[in-house]
């Protein structure tokens, strides 16, 4: 069963590569940089093992908190 699930993931990845070739003719999907074990996070290609969903939630919360502080501080400056 596990082997079938893995094969379905591989098939899905290959299907995505075929669609990429169809829509973007100048991209070589045979390039070794295409890796099913990598994902794009914050505009960078990283190994999935290096990036966990929990880390992403923490990063997003930190960015939102920073943005909220900037808005509050910006409002104080406008009132003066």
C-alpha cells in the first residue's frame, strides 16, 4: 500500500512537469534541479526536511506581529 501511495505522488509530480512543459515551452523539465523533495518557501528552493509547517506558522506570526507594530507606530506619527 505504501508503495502505491508513493508512486501516486511521483506520478503527480511527473504530471506537473508535463504541464510545465506545455505552458512554458522554454523550461527544460529534464533539468536535475527539479526535485520532488524540494519546495519554494519565501522565494527560495529548500528541502522539505528543512522546512516544517510549524516553523512556517511561527515565521508568519512573527511577520504579522512586526507589521502590526509598524502600523500602530505609524498611526502615532500621523496623529502628532
